């Protein structure tokens, strides 16, 4: 279960790496007309290579000789259907992205999407038939921004033996970058999520893809988390005046919810001073079973008693229930990006987002929505009553030295957003 958690965290915190914009797309559909229509739309989006397969069997044969970046997969097909193909892709550890394209009803599409996630595949989204050019463009952009394959990076060999990682920790090579969180009502930057990168002395800045599993396996995650906390607290105190009320969000993995690590956190005086001013939020992912553990409940309660905000991360995708939300001391939920991305096009996703926001309000919790990438998504989440936006529409992760410049540029952008929103409401 730990590795499933890490996969979800990786999807959130992968850095943006430059790569060739040309992609290889595999269309798996038993209707020739659909394949031709999709190919025509793809050709309008760039110089991409497109390959066709009539069903899952043919797709697997092609994958043995080529490596597609994106597979557009139908569900109902003769011979091997789409569901069976997804299972085979998981078994082969397919590293690219998947778009589900089907004329099936919404509940079946949602179930298939859940299956993609359960198989550990990278789901870009659901594209009901007939497909649209705008949807396809959105998914391609999402792939380039978030689901960058290791095969598209330069072939980097990284030594991640435990002694090497320990030395890197001791030398301060693991650094924090920050993704702003923006208040929907005011446009102010009210939060910064700290994300980890490895400033390798020979290989440059490395994304967590290269080290996060090994850090966890080596038992070094608590040490890494405490290092990121120390760096981030120092950074926060040095930011310009416009960030004087900005809070800091730190991710806690299950291995960090121990008496020893929490004791270190509570003994950190600069951190505690910020916590008492409600400027520290600890994010606990919903992708783990830790919420059923009595020690975790005790430690989370102690942290909350000492002023820390507690956030349920990736809400809607894991083990939480209404009962758990009422029993545990969380005061914020972070709505998973998969629902936000699909909310405008998928009635079920839209209903889940609306319900989650209403539920949070009833429980007096704040709502952060992740994965907001367009003005339409921003406006929709704002109208539904979400409190905070985190996504590429506002900002990508950045070094602390870039925050002031970003904020000035964002404030100008926000004024234009307000004008556009007012015009949309009058229309």
C-alpha cells in the first residue's frame, strides 16, 4: 500500500522537464471511422506519430515493437476488450498515459477510470464519444505537464544506495521547491506546498521519480521530511511582507507518524511558533490505511492540539469515510485532481466535487482543489464554493527566490480573471 501512496505523491510532485513535444499516440478502437476522426484531430495538435489497433490483442503486439506516449483506448471491442488490455498494460508496467474513449454510460466510464487507477496506470481522463478537439488538446497538455515518462528524459543513472542517500541528506542536497495556493475570493497567495527535489552535484536537479521510492525503502523518509521542514520554515521567515500571512503545507507519509518524528516536530521552536499562528498545515494522504491506526489518531490529535492545521490529501480516492472525517481532527480537505479535471465534462465527477465541498462546509473544513489548469475550471470551482486553488493555472512549483516575481505577475493576472468572471456572469 505504501508504494501506491508513493505513486499518487509522484503524480503530484513530478517536476516539469523539457522534452521533445512530438509524441507517439496509439489509438485502440474497433471502428475505423473513429480511428480516422481521432487521427485527424491529433494531426491538428502537432507533429505526432499515430498508430492504430483494432482491439487489445493487436495493441499488445504493437506495444512489443513501439513505445507509445499515450494510448487512447475504447472499452467495448471484439477479442480482447479495453478492460483486459488495461490489465495487460499494468502487468507490463506501461509507463505512458491512458485516455479512455467510449460511448458507454457515465457509471461504466467512472468504473473503468477507477480500474485504471487501481492498475497503477496514468489516467489522463475520460473522453466520451464523439470526441472533441478541445478535450484532446487538454489531455495532451496534461500529459506534457504531469505525466512525463522517464523514457523521454535523458538516460540518467542515479546511484541511490542507502549510504549515498544518507550522504546527500547530510550535505543538504535535497531541497524544497514551493507551489503556491491561492485564495479564490481575494487572489492572495495564502499557502505554499513544500515539494522535494534532489540538487545532485553531477546530474543537476532531479525529480522525486529518481529517489523517492529508495528514500522510503531505506527508512530515510522521516529524516528527509524533517530536513524539508527546517528549510521551509527558514524560507518562510525570509519572504517579503506580502507573504507575512502565508501558511506552509508539509506532506507527512505514514512512516513519519511515529512518536520519534512527531517529538522532533513538537520540539522545533521556530516551527511551533508558526504553528501557533496557524501558519503550518500538515497534509496526510488518503491513499493509506493510517487513519485506522490508534497511534496515528493520537499523534494527529496531539499535532492539532499544538496548533497545526491537518489536511486530508487526495480526498475522494482512498480510505476515508464520513465517519473518519467526523472522528479525526482534520480541518481541511484537498480534493483530488482527478475529480477537478473531469468536473466540467463528467456529471458524476461534477456531483462528487459539489458534494465534497458541501460536506466540508458542513464539517467546518476548508477546501483546497488541486489540478486547476484552466479559467473554466477556476470559475467552476469558485462557483461551487471551494476556498483555495492549487494548480498550474495559478503557478507551477518554483524556487523560493522566484515567489516574489511570480506573485507580482499573478496579481496582474488575477485582475484580468475578475474582469472575465464578471463578464461571464453578465452573459
